[in-house]
C-alpha cells in the first residue's frame, strides 16, 4: 500500500480560513475516493475526529503548534522531517505550499499565490522573511506543484523562472455550508445584524491587500449620492493593520453604517452572505478568491476586482471594477442598487458559473497532477 503524508496543520477546529478550507475539502474527497492509499495526516494543534474522513487515515500530532514563522520552521524542519524519515512515504503533500527542505523524498505542494513578493508591507516582517525564503525553496524542492489559477501560474513562472511544465492549475470548489435562504430567513438575519436593513457585504480575512479602505470610501460616496439606508458589513478575522480601518470608520460621515462582525461561525457567515444585497469583493491582488463563487452559491450578485485572478474566477457573472478607483467601485454599487434587471442578470449568471467549481473536480485534478510524481 502506497503512503502519502500530508501537512494538515491548517485543519484547526473553528479556526479555518481560505487555505484551511481548501485543505479540508481536497483531503475529504481524496481520502474517500482512494482507499488504496494510506494517508498520514500531520497535525500541529491536536487531532480532531471531524478531520479523520476515512479509515485509511493515520493521524500524528507534531510539536510545536506552528503559530508563527519560527515555530513553522521547527515544525517542518525538525518534527515533520523526523517523522518523514521514519514513515518513508511515497509522497509528502503540502496544501499550503511549504515543504520540508530537510527531507529528500518526493514532495508536492499547492502554491496559492506569491502576493508577498508584490505587496510585502501587507505582512508582518517575520512572515515576509519566512515566505520569501521558504516558498521559492519549496518550489525548487517539489517534484511538481499545483496552483489555483492561470494568473498564479504565470506569476510563479515570472517571479521564480519556474518551468511551466512543472505547474498544474487546480480549480477550487465551494464550501457546502453556503446555500440560498428564503425571504423570512433573510429578514431574520437582517434584523439580527443590521437593524433590518439591506447591506453590501465583504467576507474574508481583513488585511491591506483586501482593499477594504477604498471599499469603505466608495460606500461613503454611495450613501451620499443615494441617501439609502443600506449598510456595509465587513465579516472576517482581523489580521494586520486593521486599526487604520477603524480610524477611517470614525472619520466617515456614514461610518456608523459600516459594521465589523469579526470571525463568525460557518452557519452565521453563510446566512449573512445569503441574506446580503450584494457581495463587494475588490482586493488588489488575489491568487483565487473564494468569496465570489460562495456568493454565487447563495444567489447573491457580485461586484469584484478586474485585476489578477479575480476576473478569471468571476467571468461574466459579476460587475468588474478597477479596485484602485473609488469612484468606479461607488458607481458599481449604485448600478446594483438602482437596476434590478442588472442584479437579476448577475444572479442568474452566477447560478450557471458556480457549477464550474466543485471539490470533486478539484480533488481529481490534484490526483492527476500528483500521479506525475508517484
């Protein structure tokens, strides 16, 4: 029986963000569909039964919890390396792209993006140094890598001069806890979060590259021009330099109509998205960007950036805007607010486009790519 060891340190109960959910969904599909493989899951924060998807999984909890750059290095280059030497797997698979440089066996990583190269100040200095050292070394070490968009593939090739033959594009899926809600359920959510008002929504981790400052300024202009009672909900974990956003909120005339929810449970996040008037997702740079397809799954129209990977994901099922242009973001918000036909058209297009994003397909693409190493 072949053995595949997997970095599962981002599978953390009630604390998963984008790459954590990618890891969860890919591994759930892979382990169930390949009972002939013995999967060894390498955790860092304890073993949770909900992540042991099938009987062919052997869990290991490795010290220390890899919560920051220095501990990451210890986890990969001491604990994981020692276990890999003991297990001698046919492949080490890392869904977050960081590989074990001290182990000489075959390794496969998913490199989601190299945004840290283009926007270094969006990260803490320790993370910046860590990624700039370990990502290129991991790409070099890997027998093959996957990435999540044609944009990211081209970016990796341009930045690191990696051969295009070494990289496969893997299309992501949609978390199954996102789904539409009926009108009474939507109103209940509105009553709970926004005093019964309709609202634009952003979902995702709160960091400078998500461009939330310009989104807030565009919302202020939207409010001034329309005098509507719509709110703006910012839903997600606050990561870095978020005090600037709270200071901006205090300065804006309509700042009280901007609501920061912090991290939410899966059920609350899904319900909040499904009850929203429109998703406003205008990052400056993105390797893939799950929120637009999650909005499509919830029958919610999308305003999205026209840069990097986002147009590739959204296609014709969203209103694309220049994320550097506050007026353009405002105009899109006004268009969605004033034109019901446009809103309905985008929702219908989203219902079609979301079918392209399924985790079974993602897992199959990963498996085909991995086979080139095995």
